[in-house]
C-alpha cells in the first residue's frame, strides 16, 4: 500500500469498524470481511495487529479501575478468567485449524450473523431487559437504604462459579467463527447464567484481554516469519505505511472507548437485543449476494447431482398425483 488519501480513508474506515464492532454485539470479523469484500480494503498483518492493539488498549483503559481491583484483591477472579480462557483457546484453535476456510466465506458469515441475531433476540432479550421488579427496587431505593431491600440475587464477581467461567469461555471460543459476535455471545450466555448485567459485561471483557492479546501475538509471530529481517521491530519500522497504520490504531482506540461506553449504557437499559435487526438485515444481504454471485454454480450442482435430481423427481411426481 502507498501513503495516499485513499489508503488513509480505508485504514480509518477499518479502524472505525474494528472499534465499534469489537465491542458492540455485531461481530468485528464479520463486518471487516464484508467491508473487505465490497470495498476492497487492504489485508495487512501490521495493520491488523495495530487495530487489535488499539481495541485492547481501550478495554484496559475503560476497565482500568476494575482490573486494578481484581489484580490486587481478587485472585479468584483472575482464576476465573484463566479457567474461562482455556476452553476459548482450545475451541478457537480448532476452528482456526479445521474451519479456517470459513474466515473468507461471505455465505457462512451471513448465516453466523443470523445466529448472533437469534442469540440477541432470545437470551439477551430474555435475561438482559430491566424487569418490573428492578424498576420497582430502583424507585424504592431512592427512599430506602440497600439493607432494607430484598433485591433478587444475581451472580456477581464473588458468586460466579468456575463452571460459569468454563461455559462463558466455551461460548467465546465458538465466537471465533466470523459473524458470531464475541461480546454478544459471551454476554448473552453470561446473562443466561444469571450474571448481573454489569458483571456479565465486565467478565466478558476480562476474558477478551488474553484473547485479543494472544491473537495479536500470533499475528506478530506470523509477521516475523514472513519478514525477510526475521525481526518484529524491523518488520514494523520498515513498513512504509506504518504512520497510516498508527493513525488506525489511535482511531480504533478512541472509537473502542466510545463503543464500550455505549454498550454499557445499552446493556443497563436492556436494549442490546435491538442490534439483532441489523444483523438479520446484513446477514440476509450476505446470503443473497453470495447466492446471486454464484448462481450459475448452484444451478450446475443442482443439475449434476443425482440425489438432488431424485428429490426433484419425487416432488414432481407428488405434484402430478
């Protein structure tokens, strides 16, 4: 890539999508694939690393106080994150190894957009909305102390079990599939395990830290292997577009902070499931686009497949009767 206005605009576009979709429940990998397919955006390891670094930094900054508290006073929570990360790594690597072809499949991404939408409209909508009881307690809390309220219990940092962490970790591993939102999947599953809304989001993003960092490290290793110098520092410094990529990292960091703030507000208001309608729309567009683009191949498969031909003859026979 060359250092020009077009490059800068493409990098900024990717950074904005990365920052928004990494945290809001719409799948960053799926949206970047769609953007790359329709707008011919660049696929550059160096850029990918820096964009992930930007979003990782936004998590660390946004949850800095909570992370500091956990590291100083809650080693058990660190254990929950470690336990949750183990199934994520196992499942994520299995998907990347055995189903890597799905990363470039617009059709598969469309279907996984639909699955994310279903998760949001079922688990997220059912467990993530403010209940009448919660609204009542919030109104009464203005006049009474917390000790006087019999507030329904939800799981917090202290009451979360290691089985909860494993189940949420499994969902995060499955979300390695393009079109499956990591945040949407993990928060939905955490809510279904009766996490409080705040803790569901916090634990989801605590789990994201080793995943995003690990993904960046793997990309750096791949970059070094493909670099003639064999050095990560040289691979970065010798890239002529590094200044543009740095802009992308800054944009993804700033947009990531805004997206995190928006996610927390929407989650507290019980409105995250509204993103499902966008996912249904873009998922349908992906499926229609792919089907239209490869229609001739689909027709050839239908005409040349004996099983499909026999099914057609059965239906035709049934209609004739």
